[in-house]
């Protein structure tokens, strides 16, 4: 008697692997942050540009000019933009770059923490916008006085509530499953494209770590060796603290793709371990020793740096 085994349709899955790109795919998720922001700058009309051009004897078509609707230096407005800066900084600190505009990779086990913190930022933003809205009429009156004939009430919405938003989601970067049955060839192409993107994500992560470490080491070395009026330069405690924060983030996000980088981070960490900023200020010998050792690290980092195009990783819907 023979037994016929019916083959089950195979599913394409990402299997555990020692490959750094595969580790990214199995442990990370794409996170996108989008900002909706009331634009406080407005381009002048053609007629207004022509008037401005006449002042300089220029042609309006060759002149670019705009006006600022609100005083962005006002504390209430700065409080709103500060929340935006905090949210974007947090998103970047918790994630790695991904070769697709607007996306970064965060650890899957950090999604809950990320979502909670972004929700808190939204709450802070709403409070800041409410406070700004209470001063809105006064800001408009000040703008009218400063803009003169350029002031146009139609440029100003009735309220600022709801015009400043921080939104986030977790889009899939994997090939859609329905393609597997509908268009197998296209599905395979998508699998190859995604694999290539994660390979590129590994390279981007390496380069981002190298650049950041290089900047931190270079800055600290410059403060340790430089002089002002014949005296050692003063440096803030945060210069050493920033290195410590980098070491922690590197440990959390490192995908172990570059042994040279791993060794450099470990070496740099050993140089500053237990070294207090005040001790560096007081002990000239220690100051020189740390500077010399960091310079050696900096030289190696220089050799690892490669030029690459800068990417806009944040899309701001208008």
C-alpha cells in the first residue's frame, strides 16, 4: 500500500539567522512619525513681490519674498516647537535608519514604550497649543502692527487648536502575502527588494554609529587639548554624559555587524569608564592621557568614515 502525502503550500517566512540584516528583520519593526504643523510663513503675492522689487529696481519674477505670520520667538510658540523637537529626538534615539523616507526601525520589544511616550508627547503638545491659542489674538495684533499693509486677516485661521499634530504608525515593510499566490514572480522580486533594503539598513546603522561616535570623540578631544587665552578649554559635564548615553544606545540597538566598530566602542568605553568630568578638569595628567587615547580612536574612526548622501527621514505633511 502506498501513501500519498499532500504537500502543503509553503509560506515565505523570515527565519532566524546570524546575518545582521536578518536579525534586523526578526527583531525590529518600522516606525513612522508624521508632523502636521501650522505654517507661520507665507509667500508674498505676485503684486506684493512686484512692489518689493520696485524698491530695488528688480523684476518681480526674479524675486522671492515671504512674510512671517506669527512671532516664532514668543515663549508660547517656542513651547509648542520644543515638544516637536523632543518627540523627534526621542524617536531617533530609539531607532535605526531605514532606506525609505519617513521610516526608522525600532526594536519590537520597545513598541509599547514608544507608543506610550509618543502619546505623552501628544498630550504635552495639546497643552502647549492650548496655551498658545490663549495668546493668539495678541500675537495676531502684534503681527498686524509689524507687517503693516502685508497683514491679511485671511491668512489666519479662527483657532490654532488642531493645527499642530504628532502622529505615528508601524507600517509593514515585508512583501504582502497576497502576492505569493497571485503573482509568485513578483512576490519573489519583492522579497529580494526587501532583503536588499535591510542589507542597506545595516550599512546605514553602522555609518550612523560611526559618525556619531566620531563627532562625540572629536568634540571631547578638542575640549581636552584646546586652549583659550593660554588656559585649558572649559567643557560641560554633558560632553562625557553624551558618550555614556551613546554607549547605552549602541548596546541596545547594535546588530553586531561590524567587529571593528564593536571593538572601537569597547575601547572608547574603557577610556572614559569611571572618569568624572571634574577629575578631568583638576588632573592635567589624566586629561592628557584621555585625550591621547581618544585621539587614537578618532584616527581609526576617520578611516571608517565614508561619504554618503544625507537622507530626509521625516516627512511633514502640509
